[in-house]
C-alpha cells in the first residue's frame, strides 16, 4: 500500500473530507490493498456525534458507510460491522434519523 492509498483510507475511515472528494479518491484505489486500516468503535462514535450535531447529512452518512462497507482492507469489530451495515442500508434497516442513530450508538456501548 502506498502512502497515498493509506492516506485516502484514513481520510475515509475518519470522514475527514466531503463525501464527493472521498468517493473520487476511494474509486481510484485498487481493490487488493495489502494493508488493513481499522474503523474502531471510537471513530464511529465520533462520526455519529457529528451527524447528531448536524455536521453530516443523512445521505452523506449512508454513502460514507457504503464506501467503508465495500472495502475489505477496512477492518472492524462485529458490532461496528453491524452498525455500518445499518447505516449503509436505511431502506432495510430504518431511515437515518436522530432516534435511529442514538439506537446505533447505544448498541456500540453495550
């Protein structure tokens, strides 16, 4: 993995850039990157807090979750993987709104 690849994945995991920029950069990456980046419970909680503060729109949160879910080099715990799935699939799992995000956050703690 190049420094560029790692930097793009770190920006993605931490939602450090606007979603359109992240999508463009991630789409340039190879699918068979050999180093893992971790999306932790702590990182996910910070991103969900940003959503609750109105800093991230629900459609951008969904797109972000889809980008993370599709990359095998992004490693997570089972509980984070479940939360990302819920965020990436609001039609199946319920719309992304304050109540559902609070439920997802509470599941990360328990």
